[in-house]
């Protein structure tokens, strides 16, 4: 059956499908790790990469992780508010490519981590890169999508700003 929605609606829902894809991939990978690892267990994959199972009650780099639990709800509310704002921006920029892709990646990653906070009380992290005993904090697919989305968003904004004619230099 052909899609009879107007092109812009189709495009908006296409971006939402990308966000949903990120959520699904994120949750599947976390389910696999939760099903096969005990907390703290690690499986060396290379000399610089391990699969591990850790829980992060904080944000990036375990920011606020040492607090009593209020941060769980703070990060859930913050993610929901940010997703709402990004959905509005997504609708506004749906004709473009880079910005809505960035927004979709961030939304999908944020929702994936919100699901973890609601279900497990913390975010499930399992990708750990290191050199010797020095390592990058463990992260997950949702974190990766958020990071790629933020970098893409910054790149798109810098590129758009560079190509916008200024009053001094109308090109």
C-alpha cells in the first residue's frame, strides 16, 4: 500500500524511525551483555578493547554517580525535556539532512539510556577501551549515538554559519 502521507510528514517520521532504530539496537546490545555477563565481568576482545558489564548511575564520565539516587530522576527528566526540544527542532529542520540526523541520533540515544534508568536504575555500559591500565570510561551504543549526533550537529551548525553571508561580506 503506497504511503499517502504528505512528503514532509513522511520525512519527519523517517527521522523518528532512525531514532527508534538507535533505541532498538541499543537495547538489544544491552540485553545481550546483561544475559551473558555478571556485573564487573570483562571479556578481552583485543589488547585495547574489552566487553564489560558496569552500571552508571551518573551521566557522562560518571558525573554525579556518587550521589544517593536523586540523579536518576534528574537525568530522566532532563533527557525527556531535551528530547522534546529536539523533536521541535527536528520538525523545523526536517527538510535538511545533517541536523535532523543529528537530532534523531541524540533522541534515540537519550531514550535508550532513559529506558535503562527506569528499568535498571542506572545506565548499562559495556564498551571499554584502554591502553594498559589507563582507560576511557565504559560506554554503550546510546552514548555513541549521542556523541555522533552532537558532533554532527556542531559540524552542521559551523558549516551553515560559515556559508551564511555576513553584512560585511555578502557572498
